[in-house]
C-alpha cells in the first residue's frame, strides 16, 4: 500500500506481487518511465544516486530496492520473505508489476551489473512492457570471467584491494550486523570498482549510505539461485528486437569490456557506449559521459515515438 504522507523522492513502500517494495521516484509522472534496477544484489538502490536522478528532466525515474534488499521485503531474520522468493524470475516480474502499478503500460528499463541480468529477464518474460533497454556495467554471458585476468588494469588494481573471505565468522556468524559481509567486500574492492582513485574518499562516502543486506549470502554460497540473465540472453534480445544501449566503462575491471563488445556484435539493434576513464561504477567515475549517453539514447526513442504518431 502507498504511504501518501511521504513524497515520491523521499521514498514510499508499495505492495508488488505480495512483497513490500521500497520505491523512490523523480521527475514528472507524465514523462516516459525509466525503471532502474540496481546491482549487488546485496546492495540497495542508493549508490546509483544522485547520477540517475539527474535524468528526471527527460524521464519519470523510478528506483527501488529489489526484494531481499534495503527497505524492501526481506528474508529471516529481518523479514518473513521465503529465501526461494529471491529467484531472478520473480525479480523480473516485480519490475513489470511495479511499472504497471505506477501507471506505465511500457517503460524504459535500466539494469546495472546484476540488475542488467534482471533487465534482460524482464525482456524475456514481459517483452511488451519494455520500450527500450539500457544495460550498464553488466554481461549477457557466463563464460567471460577469464578475460579479466588477462588485463593489466585488473592485475594492478586487485593488488590494491583488501581480500574478504566469504566465510569470515565475524561477518557471517549469527548476530553479525545485517549486510556486514557485503559492506566489507564493497570497501575492500573499491580500487577495483572505481577508476578514479583520487576520489576514493568520495566513493567511501557513497558506500556509507548504502543499506547492505545479508539475505542473498547463504543461497548464493550453496548455488541455490539461478543466474540473473536468462539462458541465451543475446538470442532473447535479438528476438525481442527493441533498442538496446550497452554502457560500459573503458577501464572496467569487474565485467570485461569484451562482453559489451561481443553483445553489441550479436544484437543488431544495440548501441555501444564505452565510457572513458571509468570502471565498473562508470556513473561515479565519469557521470557526464554516462548520463550523456543515456540522454542521447532516450532522446532517440522519444523522437522515434513522435514520428510513429504522425
């Protein structure tokens, strides 16, 4: 149920497919909707702010916390959501249902990192809902990790990271703070996730505001969750045939840039924007170029819609 005493930009909780979903909205609801799916998945939406909110002059921007994350419905001991409800096909259904609840028949969908895989599932499960797709710092493949180790950037930056063990009892034992493992990993991997090391203090302040969660740790560790992206995602996108923007940092060290170039070659309706001087968190490293690519892409879709009406 909506909480009308709060403004959309402050956030509100709505019921989507029987799950509480925390939502923030920016911009005129009369504008085309842009739904943003965060990554992690143990993060919340907040690390994508304020960059994504800057698009509120051209879109009705909708950010939300995935189920099992942040202030949305959580699994025990925080909430009562079954762990089995974290499967990615349910997350994709939430995106389409949230858009419909907020009044959109169709929407542009932006998926970041893990959220990019979910965005591709939305195309697979709800193709008529997606007007256009933006895939940011993500991959459609399951066989590309070997490419990272071959790059000098990756080797240099991994040496600067602080290794965090998945089974560290201080971070994972019963009674550990919610999201402690993911928070430690986020700080430890910062030199790998951002390119601008002169801004690492600013990035740490972004991380300070993230509501990390522990819900996904155990099912991920035992291999109980299906991959975010659908099987043969490039085929799914080709058969859908809609416009796709692939956004990737030129110094990406989490998802190889070869994955972005490969997908661009395999999906004829795609546009590839390689963001200079940017790594995985390209929206943070080079926000002007990142936002500029999205603005140009959305502007093209809106112009195409106008032509279609005349």
